[in-house]
């Protein structure tokens, strides 16, 4: 049987539901369940609402709140850009994933717990003209998001050891779908938070993240012997040298580099929309926290459907076409959001964006495995993260700068900023079309 990665363990093709309930696959998927609780509760819902509650006291200040949220997300992504080239090289040189996944998960959980502690510490102290507890909470959010995204480099690359080439799209789709079920569980904290004091969501969200991450560390095995054989003595900065060497071979790997440019623009829109959607819905259509939670639930159900559906679309139509379809759905969703003048428009936009969000992770992860040489998958997953995180700097930075520059124009500032994301998706589709067809793989025996 052809192996898709040099560090894969032997995996027999399993029919239907048996693939999904195998202990390694289910445990791997439960980590998606766990980290999506952080992504939805902290990154998408309660941190932006906390910032808006603290800073956004008027229509003009709501735009400034959007700037704070955007810049905090951009800063976290900046640190990831600095370190992510190292991560993929660590994988290829040592074969170790679980060790670093565990370290970064623990750090992200700790920072999120401290966000809750800082939020509870409301006092009169001031830093930079703002409440000290608010400034500390924002800085802790930057750290928590950095560690969270660092963990995903190691988590995503583990998929190559869970199945064969035909099974990976289904496993990827299953993981994303289970992750969005985690969103539903994470939102169980909302009744204890209500319409104010959103910092109260941080501590229970961190504990849920920690709890549901445990199965992966107990039940997904890493081949210790093979990992040890790969281990080499290398300096801390060897990862950057390896990345530079790979970049010099750009002509040899032209397809994957072209796709990473496409993904740069697509992820620009995804990452920024995730970070800003709760405040955008509040500012443009007057959604309350409760109404946005309901909208987010509908988007989550759409994401679950989209992730499963696009697992099969990817398998039948190919990863490239699947990514293209995702981009088209995202264009429609963003255009609807930019032009929205009623809550109904947001329900439509939110549902479509949910489908494209769930599908984006399924299709892009699968396409990276398809395009990457087996012996360089760890390095290319590092570059994949690098491309995505550079875009996660640029997108929020552009969005926050637009809302800052045009804040005096009120809600027009947010509409202009959202329009910039539509342009990014169109650029992503343009570069995706430049990826040449992949030669068909030899049939597995």
C-alpha cells in the first residue's frame, strides 16, 4: 500500500462509519472539538463582545473597538509568522508532534484562564488611558491565540498518519464537523454570562478546551522508534535555513507555492471575518449578544453540513475544484454581508459563511497533503501555516486601519472594511486557477 507520509503507521482502509469510530480518528477529531471551543467562545464571540462592551460606547467608538479587535488578532498572527517556519522543520527532523501539541495547548489554556482572572479584576488602575484589567486581558488574548494557532500546525499534520489517500478527505471532514459540534457545547456557557460581563466566559471555555483535548494525548500513538530515527542534531534556527532552501526550489514546487498564495488571500477573509463578525453584526444590524449566539449556532450547523458535504465533494471532484466552490460561496456570503440592511440578510450571510468556513479547512488541508512530497509534508504544513498567518496579519490590520481611518463616518467604516475582504477572496480565486492540474497518483494496492 502506498503511504502518504514517511511517518504514517499502517492503516487499513475501513468502510463507512467504522473509519469515524476508530479510536485514533475519533480521538484526533475530539481535539478539533476542544480547540473549536476556544476559537468560537474566545476568538469569535466573547472577546470581541468584551472589547465592544469596554470601549464601544458610541457609533464612532464602535469602529475603534473593531480596530482594537483587529489589531490584537494581527499581533497574535505576527508572532506566529515569526515562529511557524520552525514548527514544520521540528516535525520533519524529530517526528514529534504530540509533545509540542501538548505544550502549546497547555500554554493557550493557561493564558485563557488568566484572561478570565484579569477580567474579574476590574479596578481603577489605568494603563495607556485604558483600564489596566482591559489592557492585560487584550495582551493575554494575543498570547492565547498565538499558542492556540501554534498547536494547530502540529495537530493538522497528524492527519497524514490516520488514513490512506482516499480516507484523508473523509477524516478531515469528520474532524471539522466534530469541531463544530464542539462549538455547540462551548456555547453552553452563555446562560451563565448573559448580556454583560463577557469576561466570565473565559475561564469555563479554557477548562472545556483542556478537558476535550485529553483523548488525543492518550489514544493517538506516535511512532516513537521512527521519530527517534529521524531526530538530528540541529541549531534552533535550522528551520529558517530549511525554509530558505525550500523557497529557493520554488520552481520545483511551483504548484504548492501558487496554492499558498491563493490560500493567503482566502484565509485573509476567513480569519478576519471570524475575528470581527460578532461586533459587525452588533454595529450594522443591532444584534444583541443573545441574537448573535443564535445566528452563530445557525452558522455552526451550516459549518457541520459544509464540512461533511465538502469531504465528499473533495473526494469526487478533487481538492482544487472543491476549494474553488468554497471561494464562490464565500464571495456570495461577504457580498450579502456588505450590502446587508436587515437582520434577514445576516441570517443568509451567516449561513453561507458557515458552509464556506467548515469547507475551507476540509479542502485546504486535503489539498496540501495532495500537493506535498511525502518527505516534506511537515515542512509544507509549516509553510501552509506561514501563508495563513501572514494573511491573518494583513487582513485584520487592513480591516482595523479602515475602521480607524473612517470611524467618523460611523457604520460606513465597517462596510468598507468588510468589502476589502470580498476583494481578497476574488484574488484568492484568481491565484487558485493558476495551480496546474496534479498528475494522478498511482493506485493503492
